[in-house]
C-alpha cells in the first residue's frame, strides 16, 4: 500500500493530516517522533491506534484512528527511520515540526548554518536530528537506491512553507554533495500547504471524553475542533492520496490562502494569547468572553483582512465571523500559553509581515503595533496581578531582557532592527505608546479605553 512518511508526531498531525488521509482512504502513514521514543513506542504498542475527539459546541464525537500503522523515533533510530525514505512504497513526506524546526535566517529565509536544528546535522549528516538534515539524508538513501523523487509537504504555519523547505533542503544537500542537490531539484517537489485545525494540547478532559464514549483509557487521545481545512499546491512528484475526497483543496497557488490564514487566524490567536496571559486568563474562550477583548480581536481581523490580496469566492467578513465562532467554541479549552509559545518564530509572518506591507503602502499599521506591544508586555514576565509569566521561546532570555528596555531592544534581539516594520520610527513609536498604556492601565482597562 502507498505510504506517507510524516515527521513530527504531535497532536496537530494526529488531528489534521491523519484525519484527512484516513478519510481519503487507500494510503497509510508511518509517523516519526523527532525526539521522544516514549511516544513512538506507545503508539506502536497500541497498533498505531488512538482516539480523536472532535469537540463541537453541542458535544464531542469520538473517532478511532487507524491510518498510522507504524511509528519511529528519529533521535534513537535515525538509520531505521530514514531507510523508510528509500522504500518505493513511500511516495509522500509530510512534516509538522513547528516554526523553529526549520533553521532559517529570519531576514533572508535562507539556511542558518548556526541554527540548533542545522549545525549538529551538518557535522553528523548520517544521524540527523532536525527536519532538514533528515530529509536530505533520507533523499540521499533514496537516490542511492535508484528510486524516483518524492513529494515533500510542509504543514507548518510559515509563509511559502514548501518553497522555504525546498530552499533549505537544497542548500543543505549542496553543502553535502552538489549532485544530490541537483537530483533533489530535478525529481522532488515541495508544494506549499495551508493547514488549519485548532488542536489544544490533550488534557484530562480529552481522556475523560474517550472514557465516556468508549469505556477505554487512551493516553494517546487527541482532541480538536470539528472544522478542518487543507489547501495544497497541486505539484506532486508521483502518486498522492485523493485528499480532495476528504475536503482538501488542491490549487495552483496556495499563497493567498496561506497569508489569509496566517494573518487573520494565527495573528488574532497571538493577540488573544498574549492578552489572555497578561490579563491572567487561561484559555482563548475566556479572552473572547471579555467584550473589550473580543472587540480588539474583531478589529485585528479587519486590519489583517485589509492587507490581503483578493481571493476569488472568498469573503473576509464571513471568514472573520467563522473565526470568532471557532475561538468562542465553549467546548474547546485552548490555552493562551500554548499559543503564546515561540512568539519570536510566530510573529514575523503573522504580524510583522502585514505591518511592513501596510507601511510600504502608506497605510496605518497601528493594529500590528498593538499586538507587538501586547507581546512585549507578555515578555516582561509579570501579569497584571503581579503573577509570574515564563515565556517559552528559543530567544526567551534575550527577549525578556530586551522587553524590560524598549521596542528597539526587542527588534535587536530578533535581528530585525533594519527591517520594516521595526525600521520605521513612527511604528516603533506606536508600539511604545501602546506598551506604556498597557503597563499603566493593565490589559483590561487598556482594551476598554480603546473600544
Ligand atoms: C496557533 C495555531 O499555537 C498557535 O500558534 O495559532 O496552532 C493554530 O491553532 C492553528 O494554526 C489552527 O489551525
């Protein structure tokens, strides 16, 4: 049976690509945990099965998932895992390793050879730990075995994710062997893809929902919302699952969908998450229940929509109304701290890119200055009641230090001082203004004063 090899065995993969693939039928997935052998072992012990809880406002629907038939761990078994890429049954590779798992320079989006997910793999390329090194080693084995190229699909929230990954894999391969890089460029494709399904980390409530519905304890259970969307660039190197049967959209150009989702959904999510953390609220739905916060979120969506290209058949107002409903879903407890994690990696495509475009077009970018201020306020490490906040971010230390100084210091810590929007003094002034008000008034009064 044709197979997908997937890198990144987290909850999002088990809620999104796995569900689309199971519903499309005809393909199986082998999934790779990047670091954690306990997860791959547990999944293998369960025969690859887990329960997916889809939480509609009316109540949960619990599904048995069977599409993964084997799991691997890259860290503990790199050779066994990557040998799978040399099996002709494997025709598609997918990946969810989060933004920080790629290893690119924030300004040029080219390979960063000093990045923790790249450097060790260049030194030890046959036992890679990161996505890019793993892809290149797997493709090297495939090429040596004389098989055709593969389709590699990034499913992370990055602008031009496929294009980005193609560039990184190509550059990494070139550093190892230019002939391999040429073969990859000739025979493999890296379509862009836009993925969407809100998937909170599993909790006791997830396990209780499975127990109530099935009488079974399933520590591998994952919960998610009913909504799901997958838009994939129609550029395959070989056979592919009939994902359109499961509702995926195969299109020539994913870019407009990607920016729409990153700016309207993910950008609003980052605002909600940081507002919630600063105001001492736990989950997205709690933030949405505060009228002044909801108004700020609605306005942010409007500002984000104003930066988008037109997509035929797409109505930003309907999309925004649907997003507000999804964020308000009373049966999903999506923690602010989960979304606020890794802001240094998430804000560039969600907030800084639309801000830069708005400034270049001579339009206001104040909505994006506001989110940036709330994020910096979050990085200051104390909520409005004085309770501690511990930002989880690869740049946490430098950012927290910078956040106690000013926006220019934050730009420097990000390596983005010379780039729009940070290079605009007016925009930095807007961020500083919002930041001062947030500190003086607290997030709640700040939002009320603006609405
Ligand atoms: C969220 C996303 O954690 C985050 O940064 O914004 O994971 C979001 O829930 C998904 O992209 C929804 O598809």
